[in-house]
């Protein structure tokens, strides 16, 4: 069953410290019609992209562990801007801070369809109000 909303044109940030994984996620997102506005390999770089006023950002895909740091400061900044996001992590839901228990979590490794479904669910929730 196709997603109920179109992902085409969504401008997404990927926060992932493993270059090969980041490239794979970027390829998946591009194949889904999304536009990857940036790949941040550190928490600091992720915060810089989220904080940049000139970067149009519709959402983000966040790994939980970025070079030994937790990604939650980036998640906090996204939440403050009202930008939806999901977590893609090898830790599963147990690795996500309690304050983000309502966010979609997909377990690595994942297939494109899992990412597509998670994004569709994330954005359907935000468009319903």
C-alpha cells in the first residue's frame, strides 16, 4: 500500500556519522523524491544546519549515537523549530530519550520501504494537527 502522503520535494537533514550509511540514506531519500539539504556527521554540524535561518528544512532523519555523542541536542533544536523528525538507530526505541517516546524509531539496518513508511507516518501526524 503506498503512503497516504507524498514525500516528493520534502527537504530533509540527515544526521549520521558513518559516511557509508549517510550515503545510503541519502540515496534512499533521493529515490523517494526527497531533497537532502545536508548531511551532518557531528552533533555540532547538525545544530549548525538546524540553526541556520537560510536553510529551508521540512524534517530530519537522526541517528542516536553520533561519534560518541547523543543526537538529542539536535532533536531539541528541531522540536523548538517545529520541524518533524524520526530516529534511525541500531539501538531501537530503547536508545531514545523518554521525552521523544512519541517519535518514530526505525532500527538499522533498514530497507527503503521502512524509511518511506516511517517518513509518511511522521508527516501524516504533523499535517493532521
